[in-house]
């Protein structure tokens, strides 16, 4: 479902205060898209607040405009905005406490490449075929005749790079590569981005990864792998931890359970088979993509693990997957 550029311009330039938010557990596409969108609004002469209900990973702090991102806890209590732009969130619960900034009269612009349904915006600019929300924003820049400056270019490149798994996931198509080539021609330095995003982990993050890897456990004859991290570790940068579980030979479904507070967990899901992990996440109130999804869980860890394994096993049976290559067992 796509709206016209004119509808979006009218929405953004209407009088009233404007909040731009992304999903909690922000990844590169969310953060990059948020910063790119802020720079787009600057060109339109629109005032705004960029915010997220979470801590943004330090690895993205090199991006132009990073200092403009505010934690929702910094906003005035019970502040309701006239307009809210939601980026990269398939469902409103994914923006966490930012939902409290939406009143009965608040207009919502939803820009996204997920679909967990139903559409929740007053205007929905959604393209599920796009590899990233950043791809949608690139096209929107062209349609609105905005200059793709350094803040926009770097944000969009990071969004596409991370959501395609460094151009290795199945959503990597000609369009993604064409856009990134265009952004490089505009001055983006790919090596600088790769160094910051992938080769700049803190000591605490690497130590946390070591602890998480020590919890690896296999289920369902090695088709399912789980790992976890308790709240005692002083790091918020756990992006990519779940990929280590998925990289194990024979594993087709993986989950990373991150304890945030007592009985509060963030869960990342990955698939390299026909199982759609966005459907699994939806069972727990989350969402995402076919191959990557996530959710928050409140309750006991044992209940979370049991429920997750049960749903994973149900999905494997549903798709008749009994071998580690992810194909149907003939």
C-alpha cells in the first residue's frame, strides 16, 4: 500500500508538532532511516523530534545527526503530538511507550517494509517488496525532489547494508545494490561504515557475546538453537548475537533471549528455512520479516523457552522440515 508523495508532503508540512519514532531494539535500518528522515524534514523546513523507546547502539554514533536522537524518557510526561511518523515498525506495539504520545486526534504516517497487519496509519506508505525502510525513503527523496545530502546518504546506506545482512540475505536484489551504488557516488564511504558498524564493538559487548555463546543449546535434533544473556552484563549492543546460533551446521531456526529486567526479555528470531519467524513473533505480540523477527516477553524465562520451542516445533512440523538443510523431507 503506497500513498502519493503529495499526500506525504501535505502531511509533513501541516501545522502542528511532529514526532518521528522507530521500533524498540533499534537496528541499522531503523536508526539510519530515522536520521535520514530528519534530514529530509530539515529540507522541508519542518520542526520535529526524533525519538526511540530504547538505547541506540553506540556503533551507529558515527552517523551524521546521531546527537539529535532522544530517548522517549526525555520528553515531557504525557506529551501528545499532533502528528507522528512511525518508521520501520510493522505494528504500533513495536514503538513501545511512544504509543502514549498518540492521542485520539493524532494523525499517523506509517512508512515501512513489514506487514504484520492491519495498517495502523492515517496514511500508510508501505512496500513489503523493499529490502529496507531505507529503500523506501530513497525513492521518497527522489519523488519529493530533495537533495540526498551526507546525512541522508549515510543513513540510507546503513539501513540497506544492515537489513540485507551486508548484501547476503535473500532480500538483496538489484534495486538494493543500485541504490547503494548511487549513494557511494554521492560520497558515502563503504569501508568507514563497515568499520563502524561491524568492526567497532566494545570490550563489554564482546565479553557479553562470550557469555551468550556459553549458553548455546540445541533442540529438535539440532534444528533449533537458543542462546541467552542475563541482565548482569553491562551492554546494550547485542545486535548480531542470534546470527551465531543460526550459523551452526544443521540449525534452521534460532533465538536470542536478552534479559532486560526481572521477567522482561527481548527476543530475536532468525530462520533459514521455510518457517516465517514473523508469524512466530506475532504469537508473542511482535513482528518482523520472513527470516528475521522479534518481540518482547514479560514473564518467567522457563515459560518463554517452553513456549518458543513449542511454536518452533509446530512450525517445523507444519512445513514438514526434518533435516538441517531446511527443505521438505521427501
